C-alpha cells in the first residue's frame, strides 16, 4: 500500500570499506534544478511527434548550457490521456529512445493509441553527460539537465491535463535505458523529484551507481568498459580519447570522494521514496557492468522499508531493452499497472 505523505531521510555519502561496503553519512537537501528555455525554430523530429528545441541553463557546478529536443506524441483524444511517460536514451542521450529498434516504436504506438498515454522522448543535441574541459562537474551535477526537463514537462504538459492517478499509477512517469536509467535515477537521488513522479523505471542501469567500484581495482564485476571509462571521465572534464587521461581510466584513488559524491547511490541526498513506485528491468543476458552498478542502487533503496522497489530479470534480454520483445512487454506491463 502506497503512503499518502512523502517521507524524507537524510543521506548518503561515505567511504568504501575493505569488504566493498559503504558507510553512509548525512548529506544536504536536494540539489537545485536549472532553467528550461524554449528556443525558436523547427528541429528535426520523429514522424507523428511535435518537437520543441530547448536549452538548459544555470545548473549548479556546470558552466556550459545543454541543448536538446523534446518530442511529444499524444493519444488520439488528448482529453482521454491517462498519463505522461518520458523516455531517455542511453549513453550520452543523443539518440531518440525508440531509435535502436522498430519494436520500440510499436510499444510507443500501443502506449498512445491503446493505453492513452502522452509519450515524450528527449534527445540531447549536446551530451547531457559531458562537462567542459577541465571542469570537474561530475555526472550528478550534469544530471541537473534531465531533471530540469522532467520538472518542466510536469508543470507544462502533465498538470494541464488534470489527471489524478491512483497511488503508484502512471500518472507522471519516466524511464530510460542504461545511461538513460542514470538520468531518471538522479531525478530521485539528487534532485527531489519523487514528489512529482508517480513511478520510475530504470532499465539496464543505472551504471552511474557505485562509481568507486567501477574505477578502482578490486571490483572486476564493476570495472567499467572502455566507453564507460571515457564517459565517466568526460563528466569530470577529462578527455581520455585525446590524451587527457582522467582518474577513472588511470584508477586514481585520490578521486574516491568525488566519485562517491557523484554516484546515484553513495551520493544520494534522498533514498526514501514511499510515494514513487520504482521498478528496475534487467536483462538476463546483459553481460555489461551496468547490472551490478544498478544492483547497488537497488540495494540502497531496499534499505528503506517504505520504498516500493521491484527488480525484474527478463529472460533472453541483452543490454538494450528496445531490442527485446520480452523486455518491452515487461516495461509496458509496468507502465500500465
């Protein structure tokens, strides 16, 4: 049973013990959002969608703006809409969520025309995950960008619909795969958006939990793949690909406190979300290190008995849920529950 009021806890940063466990200590309140500005023009758009170009400014600890496109597709009769779902793609977020597979388009069509959802896809024109050169922003600070988009969509798309969902129903929900799972998880862990999100569905991630384990030796199941190393170092202003070798690639232990602060789990200022249903969807055949990182975030959330957390493993699904018929069916079940 979902509770009617939002509870709060303080948390979470600490140090890694020899057995790989973290000691959690209190942290500050949710970090501030940036500002969302609509830009003029007609950006390239998906068929059947209405697209808006935007820029995110004024994120704390991030000097650069980030441009993106928000694509909205409504059900046939928007007055019948049951909810709004926002989709974030993986890695740097510069593709549409539906791009990898026609199966993904089929799911989104069902959500619109059968299940009566407003579907939103966010495509970044500037990577959400890259800091300016030599600026040690970190992935959590950069996640202000997608969190600001979520907040804007709630105020400007969801609220005008006048929808009153039941506890845990979508409602206003968001999902993302891999790096997209990090985008939606940070909205809870660092930016306090559990107050507006009825449900959150990280799939194949988030890989940005437990960054210390992904960067330092001693945790082989967690060690980031080469592209993951590059992306994590990019978030701290290092360009591994052009010789500016960052601390994750070089396994620099002096960076441990920063990785802890920027991780979805060890850096979280809130891990109590009793009014937000959280369902992880993971592929049984996903051999990437995103799975153990996601499990650490799940373990943190499960420490609070008021949370509603589900960990679903889908047989024959690899890393991309968009390419898995069974994975997409599981996501549709979660969205329409």
